[in-house]
């Protein structure tokens, strides 16, 4: 706020992730996007398998 004037400057809020998302979509080819999807699926499956292993180990400790 300006001292004594009662006016304030309002700025638009933009998150960094939104900016990154829009710029990366324009620059990547469909082949690269497919590779990223496959990589994400693989990582998700690995993460699920690791969580299941931890769950089984904890269950064995409990029993």
C-alpha cells in the first residue's frame, strides 16, 4: 500500500508448476511423451511392489 494514498498494486499469481507444465508440453514430441508415460507407469509399479514387500515383512513380524 502506498503511504497515505490507500491504493495497492495487485499482481497476478502464477505457480511455477503451471508455467513449467505449459512450456514442457509445447517442446516435447509425442514419442518422448509416450516414453515418459511408460517410465511413470514403471515407477508406479515399482513403488507399489516395494510397499507390498514392506507390508508383508511387517505382517510376518506381527504373526
